[in-house]
C-alpha cells in the first residue's frame, strides 16, 4: 500500500509560483468579456435569471415554462452568483471556473499524499495542458461542476482507504456524490471505486488501522439524506399541487432524463468504441498519447502499486459505463480525466529520463507544428480570407481582427520548445495551453461576441415595431430572452413545431397587431413566409418578422393553444 507523503512545498522550484499564478489568471480570464453563447450557455443563464427574478428556485423555468432536462444545482450556483453580483455576464462563468480550481487543488493534494510533490505537480500540469479540462472550466456547461463533485468523491474514498482512515473525508465523498447526482445524474460514479478498493485494499493496513467497518454503511445513507434535501420538497410540492405540468416535470427529471436516457438514448448515438477511437485521442491529447507511450511503465508498476491499480481500474470502469450507453458525447468522460492524469503523473515521474526522451521529442514537435499551422492560418486570414472554411463567413469582419492574435499565439507556440528547451516537457505544454487560453479569453471572446449574440436582430426588431407590440417566437432561443427588454411569448419548447405553429396562428388571430419572430428555414403551413421582413442573422440563421398579413385564412395544425409569456424584470443586464 502507498504510504502517506507529507511533502515539502518549500522545495518547489522557483517557476512554480509563476505557473500557479498564470493558471489562476487563465481560469478567470475573460469573465465579464462575453455573453452566454449557444447552444447550452444561454439556456442555463436564462434559467438562473428566472430563478432570481421569480424567487422560484425549486422548479426551474425557461421562458416561464418548467425546465425538466437537468437537475438544478448548476443553475442554483449561477443564480447565487447572479444575486451576489447583479451581473449575469460575470455570474454565468464563475461556477465552472471555481470548479476547475477546486479540481486542480484536489488532484494536487491527493497526488502529494499518495506519491509526493513531484507527482502532484505533474498531475496538475497534465490537467492544464489536456484540452478538455480548461475547455470546460472556461465555459458555462454543467460538466466542470459535475467533475469537481466526482473528483471530491474519489478524493474522499482514496483519502480514507489508501491514506487514512479518514472518516470525515469518507462522509464528504458521499455528500459530494449526492451533489453530483443533483448536478447531472451520474454523480454516483465514485462509488464504482469501491470495486477495486475491495479487491486490493486489505482490511487492515500496515499500521493496524481498519478502514472497512460497519459504519461504512453510513456513506450511502448520508448520500440519500443529502438527495432528500432536494427530492423531498420537490416531490411533496408536486403531490400537493398535482398539476399536469408539475407531474410531467417530476417524471421527466427523475426517470426520462436518467435511466431512460442512459438505456435508450434518443440523440448523440455513437458506436461502442467511440470513446476509445474518437473522444480520447482528440479531447485527451496529448494525455492519451502519453498513456500509450508509457504503457510499458504502467505494466511494470501495476503489480506493486495498489493506488495506481485502483485509479486506473476506476477510470476503466467509468469508460465502460459510458460506452454501454448508445448515447455518447466527448464531455461525458470528463469526470474520469483528473484521476487518469494523477495515475499517469505517477507513472511519468517513475520513468527514467531515457524512457521519457521519445515522448518529449514527439510532443515538442507537435507543439512546433501547431504553432506553424496557427501562423499559417493568420497569414491566410490576412492575405486570402476567401480560402478559409465556409463557416468563417458567419464571422465576417471578425476574421481580420483575430489574425494578429492568432499570429502572436502561433509564434509563441513555435518558440516555447526552443526558448525553454531546458524546461521539462510538462512545463512547456502547460505554458502553451495557458497562453492559448489567455489569447482566447482576452482576444477571441471579445472579438466574436457580437457575432454570437442576437443584439442586431433585436435592435432591428425594435426599430420596426412600436413599444406596445407583443412579440412571439417559434422554436425560440433562450438568448433572445437574455437580450430583450420587452415581454416575449413562446408556444412551448416541448411541443412539436406543428403544434407551436398552430398555437402561434391562433394567438396572432386574436390580436392582429401582434408579430412573430422566426428563423427563415422553417417550413410553415399556417403562415405565408413570402410576406416576411428580414431582421438579421443570429445563430447562423436569418431571422424574419411576420405580421398579420402573413396569416393564412385557415390553419389545420394539431390543437395546442398553450402560450408562455416571459417578462424580464432586470433590464439590459448583458450590455
């Protein structure tokens, strides 16, 4: 069994405080410089905004309609920071940034206790240069917060069984699992670590301490008790009110979005090998490459390092768990990344210098190649922008403004392996990653933000209608609610388009002064799209306005007259 390492942080190299400081800056850089971007960020920001404005935190709503797709913890955190700061542009990114910081600390402390400071520092560097980690820590998706709960769950179990006993951390791990479930359903994944722990952790360690005891059963009980703090009031309220909308919310959040979504996924369908052949080689590069290159070292250490066996076995169980579901996304495997980074750091630090040489040469060459490609991309953006991919046309006007930043970043990545050739490989890779994200946060985000929001569409809408005109939307986008100062009506995002259209037709017939905001790609039967007025482009769609002249005489769509009216309380919060 591994013995606890106290470590001596005073012996850290002189560059370490600078790298820690740069990591902190990179995590929080750019907060407040951009609005929520599609597809998911506006949804979570709008739900949090409605929590604060309505005071209804138990049942999240989106545009006034119950939002049953995700548990509430992530939205609660955004709403909490929104209430504290009054600025949604700041609040929506803070939970992920703080979760990223917490994950780094947990990995460092666990690595230090298991194998010493060198492994702990290498594990942190691996996380920093693995693309998926900072990609999620600097976005407003749920997965970074889920990752910190799952990492805390793993930390508590390892701290108790392999370093402890530490019953307080054991209890904390089960509370973290409950919070993970309340964040995104799969927060129980650390419990899978009990399988390798039961196989390789003896009943008594070398000091005579006993980690497997009867009170270990308190862990699952504590997890259920924590879940009950949310589930009990939610369930009791549904039973008391017993409205069809609340019953549908309860059944959706507890059943359809959990077991049914896992066993019978209805989107993101991928083959069983998707994570091994696609997700890991891309989102975990170069960690995945390092793992393959050091496979021999892993085999050599496997027989006499129980902690390594436990961590890698848990990572394998998580990958197997997600591979068994037909629905797969790269982001699903993010929670396995911290423990995998920690295990690989252990292997790397115990590899002789000669064994690291091939990996170092290969990855430094990749870094130089990336720098050369970015430099070439900047040149094309300046000299021949028509040769860029077609999607670049969506950001006309921004491409030339981005070119200087891309050029500087390309030159920096090319120069790092040369100018810092005496530094360790992981330091060079981490520095390249941090510089990339600083460039993204301070240059790319502010430049692209006007192109990723519907400001111009809504400004044109305001120019063409009067202040008292009621506006409805088909297939509405949450970002329009974030940027509007006027009430907006939609016709249930849960309803099929034909039913939304029928509801919109009856709504406009009731008051011909009303107008409809729609993307022009829709095929409508109740409206004459040739009578539209173009407003502008957002979300890579042209948006148009329909007034009473576009109403057809009859609409034979399915019956569905539900309308949801959202009235913003706080004005201009994203300006």
